[in-house]
C-alpha cells in the first residue's frame, strides 16, 4: 500500500514565502546583537539604547521567536512534522518579546517609535498563527511526516 501523500503546490508557495518573511527576524537579531554599525544606523541614539539595553531574557525570547520561525519554515519545506513544534517555540518567544515591548515598556516604546511596534507585533502574531495552523493542518493531512 502506498502511504505517500502528494505535496500540494501551496506548501511550496507558503513555505517559500514564509522562509523569506522569517529570515528577517533572524538577520535582525544577529546583526543587532553583533552591534553592526550598518544595521544600527537606522536607529536614533535613544532607540539604539533601548534595543541594546534589553535584558537577557527578552533577547532569549527574541532568538526563540525569530530562529524558531525560520526553522519552522525550513521544516515546512522539508515536509517535517516538527515544523509545528518550531512554530510553537516561536510563539513562546514572541509572547516574551511582546510582553517586554508592549506590556513592560509600552510607554517608552511608544515615545521612541510611536504606534509602529504595536502594529508590527499584531502583524507578526497574525502571520505566525496562520503558519502554525497551516502546519498543523498539513500534519493532520499527512503531508508533513
């Protein structure tokens, strides 16, 4: 009996687009934490102080969120059921970053960047949850093994 499930075309489209989308937070995290002058030039001194002054736990959450999603996209393209776990880990990291940015430091961040962090966080949550639900659906259909 053949248990192989054909890979739907939309997996390649969603996987490819998510890989491009999720590469950004990994690059952002890496270049920021390497104190890249080129990358940090986009910030004012006050913004730079805020970003670079984040506590270790929020940086760990940032790494989990960014690299978790990047890994989830790679695993989705590899048709691995572990994509679901990677996206879940990313959600945990994103929850920590959201808490640090919008709950703990919401007023400070609003003064530095206006409403942009709120809208960026909402957008990231929507995309991440869509990817998580998509990966779960593909796993349930047997596309991810």
